[in-house]
């Protein structure tokens, strides 16, 4: 018997848990980024909007997940969506500041040069500001992805919705410490692998970034 | 041509950055806007490509009101160079230069070919094409900035303190290179600087602005230095405007003496003889290629060693007799311990030497000629031969 074989009461095999874990936590992170980009861009443009937005996303981050589950179960029932939505909300607290910092880090003379060369606002955003903001945004994405992976474990309390987190709840319920260790190491390994993958993606997206280049 | 017609920029808080500015930047020439900080020179520049919109008045670019076409289109037809270059850090050098051609819809390969041409024009090694901006020195980045502004071959170029952020030696090189490029491309250039020396060196015409964006004087560099319109302009020009003005008089009319120049292997007796017959207090010793070695005092020569082996007095620095200005010649004479300046040819070989007194005579003669020309022009226009007669005159060779 391999360490990856799970007792029947877990109601899923190892790869099934891993698939759920990746799908929900990284999906939430991606959705969070999709929401954060326009919010962050708006906050970078209208500076006075940023402080209240920052307070708001931080307050959202402080809501306990169990409370959110209880609230959401009435609408989304015992589905992955109930775990997914809080993860998206939590990721905003990391991603919105990341996007704002990234856009603000675009040097003013670069922005002026782009305007002066005849970039329209949309082109300037997509071809100049967003690429230059990418290293900062990707740093935030890495934190958000790893934190999503870890936060998702709580979904185990809803039944079979916590990915590797299910191993904690089931392990405790059936006094099977092996499952708890397996869940813990699996989470750590996954978090590490995702972080490395995102780091590789960042290098691919930003070949110009200072860290990799060789001085002339 | 860029024409400002009574252009005013007033901000909502009541600050007036530019006040009823009217001036015309002629085609194919460099017009410099210069003044202390807060004089509205950058604001004026940015109103041409509508990064800032004027409150009153209008700006015509080649006869067309800048506001008649969409800002983005207008800007693609106007090159723009700024102080920190403003290069795109995420694009390679070649792609930075190709930016505007790409915006104008050129294919990637056509835009890149154009970019390579421009790298050559501005003196950038093609090996840098695939580098990113942060891998280049400040001077190289600024060259890329100029190349990028020229990429779409716009008739008009706006330059906002493009050489201020680099060190003085690199700046001097960039300025000279810039004049060389301008001689080849002949763009209509509006150039902003706070540095009067840079303005005098680069400008075909100079507009001096004072606080609040008021035009204090608009003239050629020579006229500006000769006749500042008021106390403000005079102070802004500094206490050495007389010396600066010598930049516009060429040194190639100076009578260089070959008599006091002796070869290194000359015997002391022969050297003394040469000095005595010509009445020269000093002799300049040169090597076989006629490059200067130093001065020797013929009266102190003794023994039988050739003059090249004796202790020589440093000659300071030389001036190019064919291309340098009277300013360079005078500086060379002032610096020389003997009071004599050494004139050389393109290869650095000595043509002859000239004393401070001779240079002073040449300066007086040049001023007299200039005044005479001014008066003559004034007469033709039927004005009294007043001091500030007639339009500017560029007949005197500008020795930059």
C-alpha cells in the first residue's frame, strides 16, 4: 500500500484532492487578479480613491472564513463555489495593493514619453504600464497563490471541499495521523511548486527585468 | 515652422505659467527656450504637442493649428526627447526606437530596419540593439532617446533638457553629435534648457523667458550676447558674456607666427639667433611631427644640448586654427605661462603661435566689423544708425 492510497471515508483519491486543490485555489487567485487589475488601475489613476479601497479590502480579509461559509451556504450550497468566493475576496487584499504599486512604479518620464509619442490611453495601459508593472504584480500573485492554497484547507469543514485540507478533517475525525501528515506535506509541496512555476512564468514575461540581465 | 500666437497658460489656481507668448521657431533651425526654473519653458514646449493645453492663444505647427487634429495623431508627427530619456524599460533598444513607426502602422521588420538606420545616425553600436535600456550608460540612453524621436522622420522635434542628466564630458560629446545630426537632418527644433552656455552653443535663435512665462528677448545668440534687452537678460547671461560672444568669431583669421617655432634638435646657438633676429621672448619646441613639446626661454639656453633636451615650460592647451573660435584661442593664450597661444591643424601639428595682444586686436577688429554690418543693415532699412539696428546678421562665420 502506497502512502498516496486513501481510506474510503475520504471519498476521493489523491489526484482528485490535488485537482480540486489546484482548481479552486489557483482559480480563485486568477479571478482575484482579474478583479484587481481594473480596481488597481482606477486607484492608481484617482489617488484619493485608493485609501478607502485599501481599508475595504483589508476589512474583507479580516472576516473569518467560517463566517463567510455560513453566509454563502444559503446561496451557493455545499459546492466548490462556496469555498471559491471567500478565496477570491481574500486575494484582493494582496492583489489590489500589488497592482496599484506596480502601476505607480512606472516612471513618470516613461508615461510622458508614451503620451508624447502618441499612445492612446488603452494602448498605453496594455503596451507600456501593464508590462512595466508586471514584476510587482507577479510578486503579489505569488503571495496570493500560496496563501489561497493554504486558506483553502478550511473548506474541509464543509465536507469534501477543502482539497488536501480534507485530509486534516478526515484524519482528525478518524484518528488517522498519517492523513494529517500527508495533507501537510502535500500542501507544502504544492505551494512550493506553484511558487516556482509562477517565478518561471515571471521570468518569461519580463526578460528585461534587472535581476537577470548582464551588465553591458 | 512653429508659431506661438499670444499663447497663455493659466492654471485653475490662478498661476500663470506662460504669459501671452508670441514667437516663431524657423524651419530647419534650432530655437532654444532658456530661462530660470519657473519661467514656463517646459510648459511652452509641452503645449506644442498638447501634453498641456493652452488657456488662450494658439500654436501653429507648419501653419496648422495644433488643436485641429486629435492629440495622439499630432504627437506621432512630432519627435519628443526628455531629460531622463524616458525609454521603455521592457523593450529592447531597437524596439524602443521602432515605437512610433509601429504606432503609425509600419510592419515590424520595416520599423526595425528604420531603427537600425537611426542607431547608425546617432552613433550607437548595432551590438546594443538587443539590449535593454538599463544596460546602457546615460549617454547611450540619451542617444536612443534622440533616435526614437527621429524614427518616424517628423519635421518637428521638441527637446526638453535632453542633455542635463549626463556628466559634463558626455554632455559636450552629445551636444556636438547633436549639431552634426541636425546638420544632416535639418529638423525644426524647439529646445528647452536652463543652461545659457548650452543655449549659446546649440541655438540658431534663443528665446530668454523670465518668471511667469514672459518673453524677455528673442534673438540670435550673437545679438543676445552683444545687446541684452534688459537687466534680467544681462544677469541671466552672466558676467562673461563678452567672452562667450567670442564663440561666434572664428580664429582662422589670426596671424600665426611660424618664427618662434623650432625643432627639438635645434642647437642652442641657432635657437638664440632665431629668437634674437625675430625679437621673440619665447620659442616653442616641436617634435618631428611638429607636435608641441613646450616653451623654452632662449636667454636661459646654455651648453651644447639641443633645445629638445632642455627643461621646457608647459604650453597649456592648443587651439585648432581652422575650426576653433577666438574664445578658444584667447583661452589658450590666457592659460599659457608665456601668454602665447599655440595654433594647430587637424593632425595636431603646430601651424604657429599668437600673442594675447594679437588676439585682442583680432577681437576689436571682429567687434568693429560686426558693428559696421549692423549699422549698414540699419541704413538699408532706412532707420537711423542706432545701436540696435536691423535684423540679426549671421554673415560672420559661427565657429562653434
